C-alpha cells in the first residue's frame, strides 16, 4: 500500500537513491505518514528516484535485487 509522506528527509533519500541503477530498500524503519498511525518495522523501496512501495514489512515485498 502506498502512502504519502511529508518531509525533506524522504525527498533527499529519493533523490540520492535515484542515482543508483537498482532499487534501494530501507527496512526496519519507523515510518510516520502524514495521516494515520506510525508504521513500526516499515519498509520503503525507491527505484529511479521515486518511492515505489512503502508500508509495513508484512505488506511490502522487497525486490530480490534491491540494495
């Protein structure tokens, strides 16, 4: 499930991750969505400088070739 997030940190991560040739996965994070409750043990997958998946570890599949 994709959720919108607000903040400079995620924008910077997305910008830097866009420089790699493969997806980057950040796992085990506490995610703070703009609306809704915090997500413990969260996962964010970035590919081509864009967030392509974000949510709990139970809901987000990390690509096998992700860094």
